[in-house]
């Protein structure tokens, strides 16, 4: 599949909101995109342990309410809410920290819209990378989902190879900039948000970190 950088970058709506979680400040990092499929198929693609590795990462666990999951080389957590085929929520436990994800699916036109909110605590990690820390990772995941939903004959999206390609660097840089704008719209300091976007781009593309 040819990667149309501009189309994929513009197909995702990005926003940041100011929240509170467990009595502490938090940020909601939200992505939304419409796919050319049904609500039921999109739900199955993001909740079926056999399909998730085809567009994201290998996963183990009990994928039902109260069950625990483990993404290979990445996060683990517990499924805290589930209302098939339109909503689920889970903890996102990684690197000793805990954040939360909420996924909603609804019919839209001739397709189905997925809205993912990753709720992150406001801490030093946020100060360094801003919303792009989780946002760009999900941006890439949602592109992988496009590949998967295009049909079983399509190759799996190679996120690692893409991130080091010219188009990949352009996509990641553009997404990081969009996340900076979303953070500024939510009230974050403009200079700090742009600096965090540069750090995020460097992280995902394997480039040297920007100077302080």
C-alpha cells in the first residue's frame, strides 16, 4: 500500500483536555478517525486477540471485563469497563507508571469512527514530551489499523521501518506539531509545547534530542 502522508496526517482529529484523575491533574490526549468498515468489524479489530497483532502488537491475557492483558514489549493493564461493541476502558501500565485508555466506536456515514482517549498524569514526562509522547504512538497505531482493515492481502504496516523513512519522519514531525497546537489550545505554554514536540519527533525517529 502506498502511504499518502498528507491524507493520513489529516484524517486524524487530535485534541488535548485538562482533567483530573485520582485527585491529581491529568491530560486527556484524544485521537479520532473514521474507517471504511462497520462498527462490529472495527470493534473486533481492536478487541480480538487474533487480530490486534496484525496491526499493533502481539497481546496475551484475558480480554474481557476485569481481565488483564500484556502487550509484547509494551504496556500491560486491566480492562475496567466494556460495553460491546461501542466502548471499553483499561489501565495502561508501563515503565512503573499508570495511565488510562478509553476507546469509543460509533457509526458515521458509511463507516465507523474510532475515538481513543489516553489519559496521562501531568508529570516530568509530560513536561518533556507533551501529548505527543502517547499521541504519536497512537497516530502510528491508527495508520496500522488502516492497513489491516484494507484487507487480509495487505502487508502489515512496518512501524519501525516507516519511522526512519523520509515519509515517516515527515508524518511524525507533522503529528508532533499538531499535538503541540492541541496542547497550546488546551492552555499549555506555547514555547514549552513546541519544545516538547521537537523532543517527541526526535524520540520516534531516532534522531538526536534537541538542545535545551
